């Protein structure tokens, strides 16, 4: 039996019986929904699922590649222990400035190390600083053409048994549409194919949000 198709009514039921979104998270999500690029925001059920994953693996050190307005960073930081740290990579102060008041109000601003620079530069700097194998959880949700580059660096930085989560791997269904040959769609297809055959990881593609690929480093 294949996975159940999720109608709008069924999705609302799922949220009604399982969502524990905090008031701060809800307000940030609602503000982001008014943003012209709101489609980049992850769903509340995905944010809660990622929080659970972070708790399950006992993560203390995490990286986020692609912050946008900070909803996913908030979800992760809220479940990190008091001494935990999330290195948040983005290039936009316009978007991340929306996040900062919410992070502050939630009491997690001290856990989030926001680095405004191309993420590859930040990741390479962490590797050069000897941070290989130091991170428990890494979330990739940035420009699709660099997904394989982000992933390879994430594998270096992630500890054995750590988890890499990658968003948008279904790309709104474009991955199965032969009429879609744009650079981002082709990059996602290549990424999914690469991970399917990568023996360095265990993996599962979760049909939540726009598709979340989970890769556990061996």
C-alpha cells in the first residue's frame, strides 16, 4: 500500500491532533506568510518533525544552510540543550532581520550563530578550523544548484551517526515532469540520484512539505 494522499481537510486534521507550534513560532510563520517569497517557508508539521529528530539524536551542535526568516532555525534551536549551538548560514540580512526579534523573544538568540556569507565559504571555514565530525544535525534548504556541494561538506562536518536533512527534494512535483528542464530541477534530480546510490549514508525520503530527504552518516 502506498502512502495516503493528503487532502486539505486531512492535513488540517493532522495539525489539529499533533501540532504543538508555539505562539512565537505561529506569529513568525504568519508574518512570513505575508512575505513575497513566503513559498520558501517550511510547513509547521515539518518544523515539528525536524524538532523531534533533533531531540531523538540528542543533538547539541547543528548547522542550517538557508535561514530565510528563521522559522526552521527557531524550531531547531528551541530543542537544543542550553549549551547547544546552531550555526545559521544565509546571505540576506533583509530576511534574517525578520527572524532576530522572534529568536530573542523565544530565548534562543544566544544559541544561534548567524553567519551572513555564502554558505560554502562558511562551511569551508568550519572544515579549515578542524570542525570535521563535530555536528549532529545539518539542515540544507538553500539554492538548489549547490545542493551537492552543500551535501559533500555536510558529510565532512557531520559526525558518524549524525543526520543531514535536505528540503525541497520533490521540488513541487517538478522532479517527475519531463517538461521541466531548468537548472534547479535538474540539480534536484541529480542530487536525489546521487544520494540513492551513496553507500556512506542510510536514507529515507519523507513526503512531508515539499519532500524531506534524511541521510544518516555511517
